[in-house]
C-alpha cells in the first residue's frame, strides 16, 4: 500500500483512432470494471465530488487524454492527504493503481483544456497537487489571495516558468521546466511535475511567476516568452473561464 499523499506518475501510450469521431483534446473516461469494462463516466472538466454522479468509489480503470489528477477524497483532497495519481498522455488506458481502485472521489485536469500545448503553470495549495489552485497562462506579478500558498505545481507547454518568493518577480527565483513530452490532441506537450515545495525552491512562500527561465534567458527566448505572454492575455467568446489567463479555484473545504 502506498503511503497517504503519494503521487504515482503514469506516462500513458499514444495511439491514433481510425474511423472514430473527433473528440476534444482533453477528456477522461472512468470505468467501474477493470480493463475498461462496466459502466462509464465521461468528463472534460473538473468533478469535485463523484457522489453527485453516482460514481464515488466505483472507478477501477480509465482512459484519458491530457494531464489528469485522480483523488481519493472529494474536493481534490483539500482537507486530507489521500492518494493522487497523475496521468499524462493521449488515449492511454489502464487499471487504477491499487491504492485508488474503487476509491476515486474527485478528479481534475492540469493545463489548457482547449489548447494542450499552450504554456501554463498551475500552483496548488497543498503538496501532491491537492487543494486550491492558481492557474496561469501569462506572467503574474502578484498572487493576491494565493500568495505564500504554493506547495506543488504542474507546468505544461514548451516554455519554462520562473516562480519568485516576492511580488513583482523579485526575491529568490526557481525555474520550473517540462520534464517529459506526451501527445495530447495530436500535439506534443511538455509536462513538468513538482509535487512538493522543495522542487519549488521555497517553503510555499511564492508571490509571483513569469514565463521563461530568467536565469538563462536568451534573446530568442525572450521574444518567445513575450509572444506567449501576449497570447495568454487574449480572450475570445469561445474560450472557457480558465482560458482567460489567470484563475483561482478554491474547493469548498479549502475556502
């Protein structure tokens, strides 16, 4: 048995479905039986309490596209320390790990749900990607109500991020880079997983973040960062709220 709070990183295999209707780039299917059998629950969005879908503690296997987090407790384990599984990739199917089989109570995804390759940074209020979150697709000089609350993080896309211990990109800075590459929605997506504050270079006391690795930023990278920063500020009517560049999410038990 895994200890409470342990994170399992599963890199799933990609495949091309022939003759299948086009799906959105990010989705998850949960199944009550092993090997993708039994009743199925499908989602493209956060589900903070599977009891509302009559699917609490029922999932034995899954198929996913994107970076998904599965939690043992409701509200993304905001009030506990249950196990979480990180699932990255496209079209990957597997049985739930033993510590989560028939125990999944909530799930959410990380990164852009519309453009998976878009650079993003998600900071979490507890270790192992649990609790409240701050989602960014552009630089932010002041974390506001989230300051000093970052204890884990996930980055997606091909541009690293720098997190700082003070407002306005001041203080100690730590570069967070993608560590592996997966295919999501037909695009190559970089993914970096930082489950504890040790990887963030602080004790959770972070107050600002900027696109790019400031310690070794070249002229070409500066241009790419500025372009991505501007992209993060653009919004359209088709974009969902989480695509507006900055969003806070506070589970009910963490508010």
